[in-house]
């Protein structure tokens, strides 16, 4: 069993936010999403066509999807990353430094 970082409960430690990937094939952009299920398996969704660079409409579709990904990143993903990953790691670093000083 893996110990949880300080401030993270055991049920929360295995929870991961969905990860978003973008691939480009020719002129078309595709969105893929990977999400970890409660049983530990990883589900992959996609590819989902975001748009293409063959027309203005396709370019604007890509920009709209990128805007939504940005909003998700700022409103949900960053908060989770900061609270669940970065802060516990920083706290562990402070604890390690304090132990070295004593």
C-alpha cells in the first residue's frame, strides 16, 4: 500500500482528473481524453474531431475547443493539481528540509 501525501485522504489519492490530449493528422485536429475509472482501469475517449485548418469555419471550431479546454484547465484542473499534487509535494519538501536542519 502506498502512503498518501499529507492532507490527502486515501480515497482521494487514487483520483485523477481526466487528461486531455490533442493530435494533428494532416490538417485535422483531434481531441482525446483519458480518464481513470474507480476500479483503476483507464478509459480512452476519442478521437473526436475538433476542426481543421482547411477553412475559416474549421479554424474557429478549433479555437472554440481550445477556449473550452483553457476554461476547464483554469476552473477545475489547476485547482485540483494545486491542491492534490503540488501542495502535498511542497509540504513534503518543507518537512524534509526541516528534518535535515535538526
